[in-house]
């Protein structure tokens, strides 16, 4: 978990140019480990009904991001992002398609990640510091999906440039056009995602260029698994 962001970026690079980056197929093993990571974080937060406090602001496990730090929140977001993008980042999704068992596993992990996102915003708040003043970032889930939209747009642009340089995935049908179609299918109707996607310019995430701090939400928002469809 201490290197989860680097892991996610590595997965994205490998997805775009596996034919020139490696001669070993790591997709099945890496996705299994990521699903286990999501399940582990879920088990120590949502399932354990963990209530962060000033004394214990984040789960003590080394395999859970430090949710009371900005670096930890970025790691947490990246773990959720790679889970949301599981279909898109899996070259086997394009031809001949994923097996039923694998699709069910992906759906289950995505369900856990969305529940984790709801839980996080119910217990923590992100504050942006502007001109020495701190303000709460409103609409946390919307903020996250705009971040994910920007991240996904960058991935797609990378894929297009790589193809122009004749750098391709091992799966022949995994083209930039097919990736675009998959993105539209996965995020159909998610307005916050598309707002971030359509506004994305270049490769830097705009909110990472600002100064933030993480605080406990007082009082925590009501959280019910039934509200998450879990």
C-alpha cells in the first residue's frame, strides 16, 4: 500500500505499451492483488465500523492508506480509481472478452470501492487552502469523480499518442477507439466524471497543484450500507 500510486501508474503504462515494456503478462495477478487490497481496506473500515477520532484518525494497519494525510488520500483515490477502471485497463476486456467469473469479481470490487468512497466522505473532509484561508471542498464524491475523469482523459490521450508512435498493447483489438468506447460505456450518465474528462488539459491534475489538508468531519455524516446498495 505504501507504493500503491506507483503501482497504479505502472499498470497504466503497461496497459498502453506492454509490447515494448515487458515480455511477461502480469494482468491476472496484479488485478487479483488490487481486488484483495480493496477488500482489505473495506474490511478494516466499513466492515469493522471504524470511527476515526483525534486519537486514532486512521486505521493502524500498514496496508490501509493514512486517510488523515493528503498523500494518503491520493493513494486512496488511486486505489479506488484503478478499481473503477478495471474493465478499461484490462486488455482481455476487448477480445475475446472477460469470462463471467472475472466480470463478477470486477463488479464486486467496484461495489466495495464506491462504498468506501461514500464512507470516506462521511468521516473526513478535504480543505483547500487559498490565500492562507481554509475552505471545505464541497460535494466530495463529485470532486473525486472529476479527479477520475481527468485521470481517465489523460490515460486515453496517452493511448492515442502511443498508437501514433506504433506502441501498442498485446491485445490487437485494444485500440484507442475501443478504449474510448469502453470509457463511454462504463461512465454513462456520470456527469461529474464527464465534467472532469471534458475539462482535462495536459497531464497534470489541477487539484494536485493546490494546497490541501485533511480533517475529521464533525460530526460524521450518517452512513448506512443500504444507502450504498451494498
